[in-house]
């Protein structure tokens, strides 16, 4: 079998209605997976782009929302992509913005992984791909809860790989650089900031959602079976600078 194929695998992607999550769902469908596009709103556009697949409502307003998702059917691949960001100076940052980001980006991610693992560990096989960030490695500015959550995603990815690798699970993360999505629309609309970012990217371009989609396919496929606990930066060389 082609080690890069996802034929015969079922994949669940969170936050699949738009941006990076949508690109991951489409790339996995193109690689042959049966994809469940999960979102807090409808994923009709993603299903249209995939030319099929299924969708599921999953809103991490309740961080435990996925507790029962994996007991009903065999799901082989979990992609934790849903995420939010809140911006304010650290000195002014509110508890509400701290909790909202930590709940969605970290608590929901961990308990979704836990629910997946409880179903996958007895089978001895499963792939988790978490979406981290450059701010899993760097401090950033005006995004304290986002930085804390994404550092947490990197740490938890390593912990879960440590605990579950011997039982056949792979837990890895992708740390995207600057990617053209809704998340970065305001940044790209600001000519000075946009130019400063572009000047610092060795590849000389912003990332596209598809760049992350293809990497997620690799980390979900047999080709990456010996990769575990990795946090792979896909950033056009940003961190190499
Ligand atoms: P988008 O804002 O386009 O997508 C974020 C996704 O998360 C949306 O589908 C959104 O749903 C979903 N989401 C947010 N809150 C919840 C919730 N409570 N329950 C369920 N789903 C939720 O941004 P991106 O595609 O850029 O971001 C995807 C991931 O990539 C995030 O984890 C982000 O941190 C990460 N990332 C992005 C980078 C970039 O440059 N774009 C760089 C590094 C990391 P809805 O549409 O309903 O809001």
C-alpha cells in the first residue's frame, strides 16, 4: 500500500469549516480518507470542496464536547485544529480572554485527545495531529493566553506521545508560520506589518492553508509511523532565521 495514502482511514478534523482546518479536511479526503468535518457551525463548503464526506457539530464552548464522539464508530485520525486568539497587552489582559483561549486551544484539545485515546488504545493504532503555532516556540506580543496555550499544546503533544507511543498511537503537532486565513486578515491588510513579516520569511511568501493540509496528511499516514512527539514547524523557514 502507498505509505502516503489514507485509504480505509476515517479522520475527524475540528474547526473544519474554514482556513487551515478546511484545507486539512480537503487534503485528507484527496488522500483517500473518509473525513468527518467538525465545526461549531456548518461545514457545507468543506463538504462541497471534498466532494463528499460527513459533518458533525462540535462546539468547544464546552471543552468536553467530544467526550462521546469516539465511542460510536472507529475513527483512526484526529486533527485538533480549532483555535482562537485574543489580543491585549499583558498588563491589561482579562480573565475572560485568558479562559476563553485556554478552554478552546488547550483544555478542549487535551480532553478530545483523551476521548480519542480511550477508544484507540485498545485497538493499538491511531494518529493525532495537533495544530500548534510559532508561538509554541516564541513569546509573541499582546497574546499571552494564546502563547501559553500553544506552548501547552507542544508540551502535551510530547507527554501524550510518551504515554501512548508504546500502544501504537502517534501524537504529533504542526506549528504553522504565517498562513493566509481569516486569522491573519487584519495583519495582511496592514501594509507595514505585512511587509515586515514577509521580509522575515526566508521562503519569501506567506504560507497557504494547503501547506499545512499536506503536512497533516503525512503525519496521519503510515509514512510517518516512526515520528512521535514531534512539533514540526511549517513556516517557510521562519524559525531558522
Ligand atoms: P480560522 O479563524 O480561519 O479558523 C479557526 C477555526 O477554529 C474555525 O473553524 C473556528 O470556527 C474554530 N473554532 C474556534 N472556536 C471554536 C469553538 N469554540 N468550537 C469549535 N470550533 C471553534 O483560523 P486558522 O485556520 O488560521 O486557524 C486554525 C488553527 O491554526 C488554530 O488553532 C490557529 O491557532 C492555528 N494557527 C494559525 C496560524 C495562521 O497564521 N493562520 C498560525 C499558527 C497557528 P468558527 O469559524 O465558527 O469561528
